[in-house]
C-alpha cells in the first residue's frame, strides 16, 4: 500500500488562506506543501526568517502555489498580532489557523530549571493561545465566519508522559482550549479541532526526543501495533480534511493518528502479544482445567 498517496480532490482548499505556525520545517512544512497543492495560499511563521524564506521558495517551486514567510515568535502577543496583520495585508484575509509550532526536549523533570519548564509552556500553550486569540478576536470583531483552527497535540495530552512533562502539561492545555472554544465560538462560525500524531519522524523532533544512539535503542516503530511510523503525507491528508469544508460538521474533535500506539501502552493485557502462538494451546488447557475450582 502507498501511504504517500494524496487524499483530497484538486482545488479542495482553493480560496483558503492558511497560517501554519512552525511551518518552516518538519511536519509543518509537509502540511503546508499539501495545502498549497490543494490550492490554498499559505503563510508560514517561525523565529528564523532565513529558514522560512528558503522553505517558502522550495514550496512555491514544488507546488506552483503561494507561500508567504513571516517571522514571528509565537510566545509574544505583539509579534503574533503583527504577523496576523502582515498576512491579512498580503492575502486579504485568513481562513484557517494551524497551531503547529512546538518546543520539546526530554529531561527528568527535577533537572529542569524554572525557565526551562516555562520555555516549553510559553511556546506550546501560550503560543497556541496567542495565535488563537489574535485570529479569533479579529474574526469575531469583523463578523467573519466559516473559519477554523486546527491544533497539533499529542496522545500524551491525555495520558501524560514521563520525561516530557512541560510538553504534556502544555499540550493538555491546548486540548482543553480546543474543546472549550469549539463550543464557545461555534456561534461565531469558528470550528476547532485537533490532531494527536504518534511517531512521524522529523529531524528536529527526533534529534531532541531521541538524541544520539537512542534512535537505535528505542525503535518507536516497535511500539506501534501496525509496526511502522507514519508517513508525513498521511498526516497532511488528515490535516487537509480537517481544515477543509468537507469537515464542516466536525467540531471539538481530536483525531489520533498513531497506528494504535497509545492504546497499546494502555491496555492491561496488551503485553500478552509476546506469547508465541504454540503456547496458547497449553494456556487454554490450563485455564479450562481450572473450571469449577
Ligand atoms: N535539558 C534541560 N534544560 C534545557 C534543555 C535540555 N535538553 N534545553 C534547553 N533547556 C533549558 C535552557 O537551559 C534554558 O533554561 P535556563 O535559562 O534556566 O538555563 C531554557 O531551557 C530555555 O532554553 P533556550 O535554549 O534559551 O530556549 P530557546 O527559546 O532558545 O529554545 C527550545 C527553545 C529549548 C525548546 C529549543 O529546543 C527550540 O528552539 N526548539 C524548537 C523546536 C522544537 O523543539 N520542536 C519540537 C520538537 S518535538
């Protein structure tokens, strides 16, 4: 099966103007590319303007679409407002916000400085809040409807996870914001949804989450019932659907795309997968022998 196949019909996002935070690399870049292939104009933002401009050039060449690079540190509300205004000036309006920018690294929590914890909360939770508020207020004040926000979270937003506690804490907040505003701002014609991706390797995330030879020691594909990591296009397909009008009745949902990874960690007896087929006959006989005991 070809997991890189593109899902939506041509022009599915024609006429849509989309802001993708953290769009300069990794999954943000992959989603931006597909949005452009579907006819959207995309503004990508991050702290590094040079990287953004290179990405914008790459994406325009690859898709014949329009990509606008805007420098913005999502931690600072004034910068987010400026970014929003620059995109509106360039595109005329914004229809979709994809809160994708994130910060994360592994560490025992007791080793973190107060500033280290704050840094992740500021990028992930405050950054998503800043962009959501800046766009939301603009849409509401101008009575603009049929808008939507897509937040990238993670499955440990609800399970929690050791060694990435600031990220887990912040992503749980983003998920709560997604569900809360899906209800509160529906009356303004603004939908909110989230995606919780499992392992979709990118250089940026992998170097921070599995540095050095940890990549070889912890093969994340082995944790996935489907025994593979995700293809970027699979995530891009889901994101494109969720920001498109095809999902107009989907609101307040978080869709997990992880090959069953988090459930494998959760189910009490899932470890029985290690039992070889031939042993099940003996086990069945032992269990049946207990009948009536
Ligand atoms: N372990 C412990 N503390 C760490 C750390 C690590 N691996 N990396 C950074 N910190 C601490 C720093 O020491 C600093 O705290 P201090 O001032 O008390 O010393 C604090 O975190 C902020 O680090 P700094 O490098 O100044 O922040 P930054 O704003 O330049 O960078 C990061 C933010 C740390 C999240 C950086 O990794 C980044 O830019 N990431 C963006 C991309 C990303 O993470 N994507 C998500 C991939 S899953």
